[in-house]
């Protein structure tokens, strides 16, 4: 039985998210407007497929919304140069941890970042 493989991905968001979304703004007091606004996530799908799910407002069979409203409204495109160095991860817990590590690392570099 093959184990599920998780990928970390980064989506660039329109800078409008910073002016229009108070929670996003409050989560990023370090942002100075120079770099981009980003969404960091993890998925068992390909980053491209996951991005398309976000943009389409994907819901699962039970009707639960599995897309981020931030990405649906503000998502521009994937930023592979910010996540391609991360190898596939075979534990959901480890993938969630890596999602947070990358998000906080990008915040330290002065990007505005949203992650779950």
C-alpha cells in the first residue's frame, strides 16, 4: 500500500488582500508593501490541481468548502520558486509543520503570508 504524499505550495495573492481583508492585515504587521502577499498550503494533490480547486470554490462530496476564500478571491498564480526546494512529505503532521515553517520563514523575509 503506497503512503500518501504531501506537497507544500505557495500561491501569490493580489495585494488587494492586504487592503481589503482585516484578518490578513492583522496577521502580517511586518509587511511593508514591497514584496508580495502569499498563501502557503499543503496538499496530497499536485500544487496546480490544488490551486485550481481553490479558484473554482471546490467542495467535497459532503458539501464542505475545501477552498480558501482568500485564494478564490485574490489568488493569482503558483510561485514554485518559493517551494520547489521542499521534498515530498509522507506524513500529514509533518506536512502541516512544514507549511507553518515555510510560512513563518517567508514572513520573516517581509512577505505578507496566510496559512492555516
